[in-house]
C-alpha cells in the first residue's frame, strides 16, 4: 500500500477510509446488479446457471472496478473537508 500520492506527494496517513468504501461499493453494485437480474429474469427467463454465469462475474468485475475509485473519492472528500485522523 502506498503511503503518499505519486503525483502531488500528499501523505495518506492522516486520512482513513476504514470500511466506508466497502459499504458504498456494496450499495452501488447492488443497485446496479439487482434490478438488472430482475429485469433479465422477468423478460428472458433464462436457466439459473445462465443467470449465475452472467451475474457473478459482472458483480465481481463491478466490485473490483469501483472499490478503488470509491476509496479515492472518500479520501478526497476527507482532504477537501480537512478531516484528519
């Protein structure tokens, strides 16, 4: 894990995101995936293995794509509001 920003040199130590990025990621991914699953189920009615083969990788991909960005957003908001540990 990096201790400072490569671009500006900002130290990350005073800014702690804790579990907030995980909670916000679950919230966002859930609001994307669950309606999509329900829509596909209602319109196409595929077999359960098709649903699992489609939505499990989609959920994992969205989670891995969004988690670092949400963490950066939370740390950026802490920096903007001058909230320190």
